[in-house]
């Protein structure tokens, strides 16, 4: 019938658990140094180490693998307070994630580094930038940050990027063929974060339209993005 209006299907955003286990970590040249660091614990060159890399480069996944292995607690840099430092280091190992300039308590971080040194605790820091790029106001903290060895993670190469697309689809229980993976891999920004966002959008659009995930749907989505 002419002029019929079809009701629009609503897509509900449901949580999708992303596996952060060692078995589900995809290794490639971009992250090999980071994985070697995690696998090499406790024979680290320093008890405090720093993983630096862009969004979605695997820092949190590597940190989660190490936390499981080392029995480490985890916190974000902006949640750290001076009062919470002793408890955070209670197991002798700690992950401090997402350190960025101006978004953490400098005195708390300095206290943490001092207490970790005194106790011989292991600390794994993560951030998009290397510690030398963080201009802390506390001179002693600034100096201490520059002594932390840095392992840098790079954007994924082609093989790893394709693998990440497949993994993110699998995490959301999406069945896709090679044509979809190839289309996305050649048109997206070469980053894990871009791949994750594209798969999330594709999943949501497929659910909204009641259509399977195909190359044609991916083309429509990227054209309209």
C-alpha cells in the first residue's frame, strides 16, 4: 500500500563483556614488547613500569593479564588519593591506569611511588603518553616519573587489525564473513578504538533494522557516518 509507514525497530544497548584473558589477547608487532613485559614478570628491569600507547592499543588488556598473574589490585589515576595508597599496595602489586596530565592527585601519586619503593611493591602504570611528557607541578614527582622505564605500544598492523575486528565481532556474538572484515579493515582508521566503535555501530544498526551483518550494511553505515 502506497504511503505505508513501517514502524521503526528500537535497538537496545546491552552490555557486551570483552574478554581480557591471556588467551584472548591478539599479539602482533605493535604490542609484542608490551606482551613480553607482562610475560617476563617478575623479572622486570624495574619494579615500576609504564605502558604507553594510543586509545585501544591494548594497555588495559595487558594490565588485566598482569593483574591476574601478579595478584595486583587496580585503580585509575584520578581515583587515587593519599589515604587510599596503603590499601592499594596491600597485595604488593598495583595497576594504575590512564595517567594523564592534570587529571590526578600529584601528592597521592608521589606518596604511592615512595611507598612502593619502600615496600618493594610492583606497579604497572598506563597512559597514552610517556611519563616524560607529563608536566607535573611537583618537581620531585616530575623527576621520579622520568625514571620509570617505558614500553610503547603502536597502532596495529594489517594482520592484527583484521584480527581485532574479528575479535570485537565475536565478543558481541556477531557472525561476519571475510568480505565484511576486509571492507572495514581498508576503510577504518588503523586503531583498535576505531574498530571497536565500528563493530558496536554495525551491531546496533543490524539490530535496529533486523538485518544480518553484511558488507552492504557496513558500506551504508560508513557512508552515513
